[in-house]
């Protein structure tokens, strides 16, 4: 398989897996690490803080990036006859669907002022 074929498989699978894992990470709070700005420290996993808010966003991004990179790397190793079957349209459809899931997940935030 050519380098461009491997790169296309990697980027397609990465772009499909990342938003799915990001949604699951936010929904179930699967943060790889937590940042507590009041203390200026990072901690592995999900930590609760008594000295101000804990920021999980960085951990959600890291969790999603690692999972998507692993999936993309596995797709890059596929034979060309299999990776050529990856439809590039999923790169648009899956993130749009995940955005709708986020609207549903955060519906109470949007309706809070009512």
C-alpha cells in the first residue's frame, strides 16, 4: 500500500473515532487526567477538587486522541483492498451526528433559563 493510501486510511478512521470517543468521554467522564487550576496541578484519571473547579476537558481530549490514533494506526496497517473500502463520507456524517448527541446531552444547559 502506498503512503498516501495508508495516510488516507489513518485520517479517515481517526476522524470517525475521535468524535465518538470524545462524546463517550464527556458523557461518562473518562478523562485521562484532570487539571486543577487553583492548585496548578495535573492528576491522572478523574479527580475531585475541594479548592475550586477541576478541569476534565484536557483529559477528554487526550483520551479521544489516543483512542483515535490507535484506531487510525490499525486502519493504516490494513491491506489496501480493505482500506480502499473506507467511505470518506463518514468523516462528515459521524461528527455531525455526534454534534446532535451533544445538543441532547447538554439540553438542560440550553434550557436552564426557562
